[in-house]
């Protein structure tokens, strides 16, 4: 099991837009989406759950596009690829 972590990676507008486009293309085609975060390759399965979260507290406002999935989902996909 992987250790817990929370990393925030700042992006320029251009790089953020590029990642959103890659994600949108993967979602539309039903493919998994891969991204490297701080040296770790992360695969988001096509059947992940998607949420938009709006938070407002103490004069600060956040809008988050959240993607969640079970770690077991990606472990099984990795095993299936190894078996192929």
C-alpha cells in the first residue's frame, strides 16, 4: 500500500489548459488518463468518479475539480496489463 500524501503542483494557464484538454480527450474516448505528479506516474481509470466542489471560507474561495477512484482499481489494471 502506498503512503498517504498531498501535493499541490502550480501550473501556468497554458500548462493547466493542456492538462485539462488531455483529460477531456481521455474521458471522451473512454481511455485511462496518465499524469506524472512529483515523479510518481498516476493512472486515473476511465471509470473514476468526478465532482466539482465549491468552498468559501474566511474570504477565500476555491473551486476544485475532483477525481476519485479506489487504489484497488488501478492495482487491478496494472495486474491485467502485466498478464497481457
